[in-house]
């Protein structure tokens, strides 16, 4: 489960063998398109760290602020662990530097404020109002740093009747309608298998930050980017909501099937499942021919997509009866040869070993200072001149405290004094 942070301190296989070696991490010297940006990351858990990791992959210098002694909540979210590091934390915190500082300490808060006045971007996912009470809100910081792009991620946004409620991924999935259209028709609503509300909020935050930075090039002034888990998930309704607006009919669950295209779903074979996507009438004719069922192609009930959708109750059983006669591997080969979109339904281990996934560099390897060699999912953004890169392992708690404070002009004696009073780790 994933949540947006609601305060200063946290509330307390078997499968396919890899088909290709992981891609090595790109060298630390790679200059991404955001190489000149300093990002102050006050977020934790998933939504904010996913956004700041994306900015870091694109070259930004991301300084992650963590509570001394414990750090980001997800450092304890295990098992599984790699060495003493939680796999959850490792998944979204690469390419960052960790500054362990107590925001309840006047000295620690002062150091973070100094960083904020140097930063180009700040990302936080406290409950609305918390950052302002600390003196780290947008209004306070933008007075002295007018160019600051300040991104807030929360459950429900900075305005509205529910703004102060804590935000949870699963609740956003439920309230947004996403769960109501996920699952089998005769089953209960189902949560998406990954924390989609958190992840989409992180993606929208990244987009908002980049848009604000572009606008800043014209005006020299930053702005506040207000992102909510609920808004982001509602935005994903797209054609589902459009169908409701057009017809007044409340969308239903279709399992793996599509509400307005048929056949477009998972089908059982003799030994597993395949996903078939017949998106137009030309593909339908190829599909019917590949199945070897002449009656399907000739039947007027199935000649057009609207007819196939209207008669899916008779169409799907006919297709299933044919596909059950061969293996999944056979049908992938046959339908591929016919030019029909088809794919195996991979388990996670199989997906990460897929030759196409490996060829695209979507599995990279890093060397962690205590956990040793570790694999991470790569960055999907492909840029020809200034590529994204996986450079450094997720940091140890407070690993970069000294170097970050030194960049603010503090000498060794001053840093040691901060450590003595517990302001930093």
C-alpha cells in the first residue's frame, strides 16, 4: 500500500531465465537535458519519489531530504530486502543524494531553507498546509526565490472540501472510478496491481514541473504545481468517461476485454492465455482466416466492430473453442504470421526477461555501497542527444549530508556542530 505523507515524521521465482544481461548503468558523467537543475525533494513513499527519480534520470541534481534515524518510510517496507535495503525504497530513489536533516530542529530547518532558496524545483507530498507551517510553503519560499517551481502532490489537491484529508493510492483508485471498471464482470471491483494513483500523480507532477520550467524561460518566474492522486486517476478515465457522457450508461467491468472493441481480450489456449487485440475490420478478417473458421468471417453478425461488440456473447465462446485447440506459443506464432496483434501474458519475471525489454535497456544494473550489485527498471524516456541515464544507486540514509552542507558554505566544524545537536545525520 502506498500513501502521501501527512506530516513531518512518518507514522510509525520460478520463471523464465533472463534472455540478455542487464544493461550497465550509464556513466556518472552523462549529461542529461536537466543537468543544470537543482531539485529539492521533500517527498517520500511513492508519488513524489517517482517524480523526482524521473527528473534525476533526466540529469537533475536531486537532493532527498530524510528524517535522521529512519529516513523515507519505505526504507522499512519489507521484506523483500536486498542486503539491509528495502526493495521498495530501492525502486524509486536512484540518482539522488540523501541529506538526513531534522525539520523540527531550527538548525536543520534553516539548512533546508537555504537549499530551497538555491533550488530550481521543490517537490513535496505533505498533507496540505504542513509545509507552510514549517516555513517551507510556496508563498514563503517564492518571496525570496521567485523562480522556484514548487510541486505539491496530495491525495485531493490544495483546494476543495477534502483537501485536508490524507491521501492513499487505493482510496484514489476507488473514488476515481478506476476500480469500478477493473475486474471480471461478475466479480468485485479490483485494485490495479500496481499503485496506479500514486504513479500517475508522480507522472503528472513531472509534466507540470517541466511545463512550469518552460514557462519560466519566458517570464523568469516560477509557480506552484498542484497535483492530486484523485485528479490524476480521474484523468485516466478518458474514453470511459466520454462514453458515459455520450450515452448516460454507467461503465461496467469487462475483465481483460474492451468495452467498445471485440475481440480484444485474453483468451485461454490449451496451456495458458494469450492477449488478442483485433482493433479494426481488416484485422478481424485476418484473425478469422488464421483461426481457420470460415463461418466466422462470413457471419454478418461479426462483419463490423459494432456488430461484434453487440454479439460478443456468441462471438467470444466461438473464438475460445478454436484457441483451446493449440498452445499459447502456437497461437502467438500463427497470429503474428497473420499480422494480428497478439502477445503472451507474462508474469513479472518473464516480462523482465523479454528480449525486447532488455534490448530497450529497461533493466539496468547498479552497484550499491552495501547491497552490492542490484537491478533496477530503466527510464522509458528516449532522447537522441541528451539521454536519460541510470547513474548512481539509491543512497544510504544521510550518505551525502556532509557534501550537501559543504555546498552551502558550512565548514567541518559547523557540520559537526549540527550533528552534535541532532539536527543532521
